[in-house]
C-alpha cells in the first residue's frame, strides 16, 4: 500500500533573502546581515592569496541559486543559526 506524502513533507520551506528575517524575529536578523552570511558562506582568498575560511553556511545546503534568484532553505538556515555559526568561522 502506498503512503500519501503531503507536499509539505517533500518540499523544503524556502524564502527569499528579503523575507528570511521575518522567519527569525528573535534573532534580530536584517537583510544586509543575511547578505553578509551568504557572501561569507564559502572559503575565499584575500588579495595576498591567503585563505579566509567561510562561515559554514554553504556546507549546510541552505543556499539555493537559480539564475539570479537566491532562495534559502529556512530549516537548514535555522539549524545553522542555532549552532552559533552566524558569528563567522574562527
């Protein structure tokens, strides 16, 4: 017998960068802060070639890019925030 899966169990809750802070009102997030988290999500290099560690958000799979559109998986982003990673990698 096949189980009926509801759409909410299959599809993740996605949000645009602009709407994401409304999902976490107690965190005090702003749109520029979310942009900063996304920009610093992956490792990058400074002008002298030194590696700057990312904040770990990219590894969670929370960032979904489709062309110019950037969507955030709210559950994965929330888990990343709860782990205290929003302060950046040390």
